[in-house]
């Protein structure tokens, strides 16, 4: 099987390549073409040329075409899911790669169905004021390695739906599923509307300074997000930055641990913890602390970690070596800080970047595992006495992506949840996202939202139209 960049509707191979590694075996899956500045320039030129006609396509036609993109993803679901498991590591089953492709289909249909609204702000005898929405031009999309296909869809679909054209660069760790999806979508879209180039940080950086790109949508780490913002300043690009999170969940003493253990566990370990809005710090009231620990250990015993292609495996390896080593370091540091390892804690024997599902009790704020985003299958469980103090500790993070409060008293839980400084708060659940609910971060988790009507607006600029009625008639 060949994997190519797609520029102006044409497959492009290169002499320069970089290896894509299967994290479950550490074997090279494919030597992927590596873009040069010339490839990026060609993709941006093609996207700008295609914008002239794509932005003029009647809205209902664009809606229909985006629905067709969902259909082509759906009819290649198993093929794409397998590619995701090979390059990303997550299990095919459960909340793994089949789920990711299914979500991509659902999100694409939902985005296709959104309307590009013209609002009437004022209608009087003298004036009519309308608010129109216009596409921006070329959108540059830069994606991470944790949900390679789904996050690409989250960037591409609203951009196209709004009438923009796109140049996307997937993470060099996981480019293959994106390359195939873009190839399939180019069977439907006019040439140049959707282009894909490959490469590492340098190529992402080149996109952020490129004068032919109007907006960057980026999902990835906070440090990269900050660099992007600075690099995008000279060309005054619009930005949506979906960055890291260190989400806290606060469990009130009226909760029965057995009732919530499954939900908490899933929210913390989804995609082996490599999820931006996963539950990453668990604050549990001292009255139920030990029983919550026991219930989570019980939950964790139900699952097997292994090669995501194998039957019965629901949790795969960590996606890459650097991240694996980071998780090992955090575990060691927590051990030295007196952490009580209820499960896991030491890397599994290789090959593959396997780390067991790990629950760490008796750690608190000030330990790296609590203070830093772990982005792996290891959850700190922190005891608290006073609820206001727990909320304050939850807010003491630089990040502000998501947070949750769990209680039998939903009214109280909502009141407390609304005190959390983050873009999304949940009550009695966590990390639950859906296409009609805007999602984004505050503080170091970035700005701008994705999904829903507000997410679509991130790909449009407002044009106010003020009509002075000379005749007194409506325009
Ligand atoms: P990363 O920032 O290292 O890389 C993300 C992408 O940016 C890659 O395509 C990479 O090649 C590119 N890149 C790297 N340096 C760049 C630069 N200077 N300029 C432009 N592009 C550059 O992130 P990652 O390690 O791939 O992803 C993990 C991080 O992403 C975690 O912190 C996680 O929380 C975050 N994340 C956030 C969300 C969200 O929606 N908030 C979703 C998924 C992941």
C-alpha cells in the first residue's frame, strides 16, 4: 500500500521519508513521504486557487458534499480503523479506533447540517442591518497523535463547510490514517480544496508563518501552542488553539464509589489516558477515599493491556517512546514521593511501549504526577477534607480544559462545577463531548471553541451590512 501527500488533487511521493513506528511492536510500518517548503508552497497555492470557486459553491451544495465526505469515511471504516490501531496503538474495539472512525462520521454529518446564518440585527423604517458570515481563505490544520483521524475531522469539516480550503499536516507519529482519509475525500472534492502535507515540527512552523494561510487550527501541547501564537503574529492569522489539559474531578462524600467507579475509570483511561480532556487528577473526599480506591482497583482488573489488534484488548500501548519515558518518569517520581501503587507502576516487558493501567493513592498537590499533565495510563487519587479547598486545588492548575463534580445532589454539584475554571464542566460524568456542544479551553488550555454553531463561527469572519433605506422600503 502507498501513502502519498495530496496536493491539488494529485498524489505526491518524495525521495525524503521518515519512519512511522507501530508502538505495539516498535517496527517500522511505513517510510512516509516528507514534505519540503516547495510542497507546502504548492499546497498553499492550490488551496488559494481552489478557494475562489469553493467559497462560491451554493451553501446547500457544500452541505451535501460534506455529507458525502461522511459517507466515504463510513464505507472505509474498518480499513481506516486498522490503520489507526497500527500507527496510534489504541485498541480496534471498545472506545478505540472503530469508535474513533464512527465518531468522525457522526461529527462530519453534524457539521454538514449546520447553517451559515445571516442575522438581522435591526430592521427599522430607516435602516436594515444584517450580519453575514464569510469564509476566511486557506485554513492550516496541525494535528496531534492521540486521535489522528477524529481531530483531523474536527478541523477539516467546519473549515470546508464554511467555504474555506484546507492544508493539513498530521503528526509525524501518526500520518497514515490522515493521508488515506484525505485521498478518499479527494475523490469527492474539487482539486486543491483539501491538501495534505507531512512532516515534523519544522513543517508545522513553516505553516504558521506562511503568508498564504489565513487561519491556523491547532490541537496539541501548550508549549507548541504558545510558539504558534507568536509565529502567527507577523501575518496576523486567526487562531484556534486546543491545548493540553490537567482535568480535575472532585468526588463528594455522598457518592457511592461502586456506582461511579466505571464512569470515573473510563474517563481517566480513555485512549490509555492520552486524551486531552481525560480525567487526570481525582480528588476524593476522605470519608469515601478507601472505598473509592477499592472500587477503582476492581474496575481496572476487568481490562487487558496489549496489542490493539488482539481480541479482548481494550487498552493499547503508549503512542511513542518519548511519551512512554515521560510516563515512566512520572511513576518513578510518584513512588519516591510516597505514592501507594494500587495497580501497575512499572513498564511491561517489550517490545512495544506498554505501561499497565496504574492507580496511585496517597499523592497530593506538589507531586509531578498531580501537577503535570501525565497523558498516559496513570491516575493520581488525592484525598481531601474540605470541599472549598478541593475546588481551589482543582483550580490551582495552569490548565483549564475540563473539570467535573460528582454527587447525588446534582444542584450542589452544578454550583460547585461552575466554580471550576475550565471550558467545559461536567456533573457525574467527565470527558463526554458531542458535536452540538462547544468545546475549548481557558488559561493554558488555549482559546476558541470547536463544535456546534459557535465552532463553525471560528472558520468565518463577520461582515456587517448596513443598509440605509432611501425609499423607506426594505432592502
Ligand atoms: P505537539 O504540540 O508536540 O504536536 C502537535 C502537532 O504540532 C504535530 O503535528 C507537530 O508536528 C506540530 N508541531 C510541533 N511543533 C510545532 C511548531 N513549533 N509549530 C507548528 N507545529 C508544530 O503535541 P502532541 O504531543 O502531538 O499532542 C499531545 C498534546 O496535545 C497534549 O498536551 C494534549 O493534551 C494535547 N491535546 C489537546 C487537545 C484539545 O482538544 N485540547 C486534544 C488532543 C491533544
